[in-house]
């Protein structure tokens, strides 16, 4: 018999597969269109009949991945009226189990909870109630408008967490034992949620994969983006102006603007975007996001939350190897390419060259950008929290993919299949190859389960020894890894 659960808005009917009850497409807020377009999320309307929750709900308006990423990353598009929905996998209802809330990545303009790799059955199998959420993307979620609440995509995430607080006990979860987990833009969202006043008290633990506390833009940069988008659409940069534009047309315009910004790549015009590589991301609006998240973390905010944070060893290969960009970089170009990241002294670049003596110029560039974008933000979160003795654990995923003749290495997003213990999902092969190690997946997945359950993953917290766990063919902890490269960024990042 299909299970039926009573939520605060009405009853939902799910399905059962291999002992796990699954509920998909449950609305956690009202559809953000019509009068509610560009508004803060509001409660979903109540319903009287039992609502079927057997298929993934609609996804947020977005553009598909272009080549070569469309062959590397799955991103289903599901039409429908309300993308503010979530999914639940639970092993049982008569329990009070730890809860994991998954926040998908996609650079804040793509992605959804319907990606097959995000199937939560294995977490439920291991005693965790798993929840995955959708939120507004691109301009719908993050355009900074004078007459609309800022960071609507983040407010959606808070609304989903409030739904979890109010409803998850009916699905067998413990609302006092919620862990938020995200990768890439999802990990950056976790960094923001850790410091948002409206998210306080909604989770006990947090895991940030390939995203930490630096990836937000200033209000000035966000305004420039909104003005440029409005000019392209011949409307005012306001909620009223953008609301006259069809959502699909708005997505087309934002994609064109992103391409333009990348072509110009001028920090004097576009602020943080040429280095962040995202024209639509959270911004420091003073209310939803009061300050740069890392600064709030350094002031002690969320020190009572257990945190696991880490990055992949070769993050940038996903973006620069399949596209051919890495091969186009030569020694003459390299100093100019690293200068926007703050490495203007030749000694800094020499330190990177010395760290990998046989690296090509493109590989050196990828190492620099990996550290600026991912590794150093992880280190800064851990350093800041260790000053308050806040439980913080650091990891590095370093298993090397054989794809692209081994040049992908431990690339961006490769860790997800291991964390979910979903290596055999067909879409995982594009990044991981035909025979990724199942024993490593079991180990990583169990670490995530253990942390979600206990707050301690099984190694020493980050402190004076700067301990991090390395997940690779051989796993183990290292202390103060790449210390000479970390020192390069002092005073810069």
C-alpha cells in the first residue's frame, strides 16, 4: 500500500521501493509567479484531497547546459507551475531519525533535485531521512531589484528548511537533528545559510562540498547586472519591469548577458564576476545576507553548528580541460591570467610552478584558480571557526578520474557519486569512468552518514595542526597540506 502522510498543508501519497518510502514534488511554498513573482516565498495553499507525490515536481526556469557540459552533467527540465518543491526518502515513520537536506549545485543558474545522481535511497537505507529541494535560479532567484526582496533563491532555501522543521517528524525525521548539505552552488548556499539571520536555528550541522564562505557579490555589482539585464530587455530594473517578461525569455536574456560578461571579462566594469564566474549569485544586501559570509563566520556566527567542509583536488579541470582552454594557455599568457586573482608578484607564480614542476601553464592556472575559488575559502572557514573551538572538519577528495586520458583528475562534482554511494547511476560514468572504486564510495558515504548522525566524521577537527582527511585510492589524514601555497594567499584571499 502506498504510504500517506499528513503535512501542515495537506496529505501526500508516496511510493515504496526496497523498503524506502519516497515522496516527490511536495510544494513547500506557493508558486512564485503571477502576483508572487520576484516576491519572498509564501506558504503553499492547502489542499483537501490526498495529493500524489510520486513524481519529481517542476524545475525552476533555466537554460540547458551547452557543449561540452551537456555530455558531462545531467540536468533534467520538468515543466510545471511551481518549482518550489521538495522530495523525501525515509526508512520509516515511527522514528526520530537524523535528517539530511540536499541543496543542489549548478552555478545558481542550473540544476535541480531531479538529477538522478541525487537519489537519496542509500541515505535512507542507512538510517537518514533524506530531503532534496528546488529553489529559484538566475534572475528569478538572484537579480537585485529595488522593489523586491534580495536573494530570493536563498529565501526559498530557508522556506524549505522551515517546511522540514514543521513537517519532517511525520516522515520519521528529527527536526532537531537537521544537516544541510550542498555541492558547488549548493555548498556556497550552505556558507550563506550559516550566516543568515532568517536561517538561525533551522539546522544543527552543515556540510559544504566545493563551496564555502566567499562566493557572494557586492550589492553594487548585483545592481550592475540587473541594470544590464533590464537594458537588454528594454524594461526598468524593477520587479514591475521584469515581471512583464516571460520567464523563458528572461532566461534567454540572462544567458546572453553571461556570455557578454565573459567576453568582456573586465573587473573594472563587472566587479567580482570575472573571477567568480557567476553573474547571478547571492549578494550582500544588508538584510538577508548582512555581510560577506566568511566575515560573519570569523565573528563567531554559527559556532554552535558542526561543520564539515572540503574541496576536490582538481576542481577546475571540469571547466578548462573539456573546453580546450587549458591547452590554449602558454607561459606568456599565464601572468596576466592569474593577476585578477591577486597574484601579481612573480614570486607567487613561481611558488605554484615549483609545487608541480612538470605542470603545463594551463595546469598551473587551474591550480591557482582551484585555490582561489575552492581551497582557500575552505581553509578560511576552518581557520575562523577554530578560533572559537567550533567543531570543524576538513576533507579533500583526491581520487583521479581516468576520463580525458586522466586529465580530469579529481574534478569538480566527481565527489557526488561517491558521497551518495550512487556510482552505478548511468550519468555518473561521464565523469567517473567505467570502474570507479566502490570501496571508496562506501567509505565516503558512511562518513557523511556518521557526521549527519553524530557531528563527528572520524578524524581530528581542524586546529593548530590543520588536519584534513584525504579521500583517494588510499585514505588518510594529512597536516598542513600545501602550506607554501596557502601562504601565498595571506592578505589576498
